[in-house]
């Protein structure tokens, strides 16, 4: 990757000056942050991810916190949303219970999340990304893919330089830092952005892709979580290098469509296009039951829990959706999807749930189901979502109650509040 290869020309990530080969510091400003790579000007798929996003914003807004370990998360009972890099050195991680985090880092300053603020900053950054290329695909509140192909004439510079300029602009104008990954495909761009965090800029070229991937664990591959990694490990597959030596048919036979994906990604083959926001389809959640279910009450409880998950994802992604989609799979694997377009976009669990219930009503006729899912499509600007309902006063009241619960969840963690529909579900 970069950093090495001093024999190449490069440029300085701080002052953007071109650099002769052989120098280890910028000839103009003395910065050691030189970017050199043989494929530097041939690559155009980028992944940008903000560093310790919530924590960086809070540090920006309170300079006294700059040198202190900082944790963003719920009170003592909650979990860690994120921690700054100073707290991470001491072992604090996202999703860690707060008491554990404070054991690891007793002097940390803890701040409750302010989602509205983070969503606002996320949108500002997204708007700035869209000045670089129309092909921006957000993955979450603080990260996105950018397809920079064909933008060189517009910017009068190749993508690598435009991206370095962008990272500097975010620092200057927003006051937080980002890390950039640049490659020829989404998979490796995303892997690259993580390599030198924080304030990183990594390049993975075509020529080095196979070697780069060989020693990495299979969990580097998108979609390989803990459970699937355990299955692979039991089959003797721990590194991507092992996958690189296997036949496509073998992987296909063992793992179905996932096997094909493993085959291709292990070889650095990823042709998925960067799909901009308007095409980014939906936000959803689903669950497959241990035993098939037909009772409406049982299905309803799942629907409520899933609606809350969808609402939380919308909230964290700064999104809303206008069409509610119910998905059911019958015991004999027949898929049923039912849609309803709402008058306004929503990001509230209550609206998603009630619409889903209406749709479910017609399907819960004694049929046995193995899976239920709920989601929203037609994603929209969250500022347009859930206007006060002049006709259904009850809906407005429930919406207000939900906003209040969300604030409490941000404060005390997700498990702190349950509604009547989901209460005790996990313990049954
Ligand atoms: N987040 C959260 N709970 C998690 C993970 C993340 O609430 N389990 C929130 C807080 C993060 C934000 O989402 O600031 C972005 O997630 P990232 O995974 O990108 O984490 P960070 O940006 O905090 O850190 P990094 O520098 O590793 O990207
Ligand atoms: Mg991040």
C-alpha cells in the first residue's frame, strides 16, 4: 500500500504539493504525510468514514475535552455509542456496557448522545461529498462510498488529490477528521479506509489486491459475521488465502450464493456499483422463527420489536421512509410482500408498526409463517417526516411519546424501555 514506495512521485496530504521521489517529508511544508502509490491516479472508488464521529463532534464543541478520554453513551446503565481514540487506547469499544468501559478507563468523561446534532453534521458532510460527485452512497450517518470516475475534468485533479483536499476541508470547515480509502471497488475501498484510522488515507491497487487479502481473516469480507466465520473455521477456512485456493463450484456447493460471493471477493472481484441515495432502497429488519408461527399475537410482538429496530436504524442513519413494506415467508418458503405508501415519510416505530399491522391483518389467516420482516422504502429527508397529524390526535400523542422514549434510550441505553408489545420477550 502507500507510505512505502519512496521511489515514486507523490503528493503531500497537508499542502497538496507534488513530491519528488526519495523524500520522506514534504519539500514545501515538512509534513510527513506523503501519499505515494503506483496506481494513485488510476483509482476512483472511495470510502470515507468519519473518525470517532459522535466523540469528535463533542470535542469540537467543547475544546476543554480535547486531550481527555471521552465516551459517548447512555448513563451508567447504558452502552458505549463511541469513544474517542484516547479512550480506545485504554480498551473502550463501541457497544461495550458502560460499567465495563469505566472500569477500563475510570477517568473518562461521559456525554449523552445528541442525535439531532450528529444527524445535522452528517448531512453537512454528505452535502459536501455531493459536490465531489453525484455518485455518493451513504452507508450510515458518518460514512459513504463515492464513485469519482469521470470527475477529473471537473476538479482538474485526479480523485486521490480531490479526496485529500476534501479531508482537509472537513477538518477546516466542520472541525472533525475523516479517514479515506481509495481503490477500484467498494469492498477494498471500505477495507482501506479502516487501515490507518484516524486521519488515514490508504490506497489498495489492483496489482496488490490478492497479496493484500491473502493473510486477512475471512471476517474482512463483507457479510461474514461471527456465526458464519465459525462455520467457515469448522470447515478449515480461516483466512482469505484459503478461499483464494478453492474452486468456485466447491464454494457454491457448500455455501450457496454466499459461496459465490466469497469466491469473488476473496479475489478482489467486486462489481457492485456505487448506488446514490435516491436509489439506495430501503431500511428493514426481519426475523426467522425457531418454530413456524401462525398466531396473530405472536406475529404482532415480533412486528413491534422489528418496527422499533427499523425506526432506530432510520434515526441513526438520518433517514425516513414513505412506503412501509411487510415481508412474510410461509412455512413452505413462499414469499409474500405487501406495501403501503403513507401520506408523509415516517421515522417512527409506531407508524411503521401500525401500518404493518394493517397489512398483516389480511395475511394472518392461520397460515404458518417462518419469517416476518418490516421495513420502509422510498427513503426521504427526515425533516419532512411525521408532521403533526391534524386528524388523528392519538397518532400525534404517540409520536411525541416515542420521541421522548428515544431520548431516554439515548440516555440510558436500548434495553431501558420496553413497550407492552415487546416487554419480557427476550426473557421468555
Ligand atoms: N455507533 C453507535 N453504536 C455502535 C456503533 C456506532 O451508536 N455500536 C454510532 C457512534 C459512532 C457512529 O455511529 O460515532 C459511527 O460509527 P463508526 O462505526 O464509524 O464509529 P466511529 O465513527 O465512532 O469510529 P471510527 O473512527 O472507528 O469510524
Ligand atoms: Mg466512523
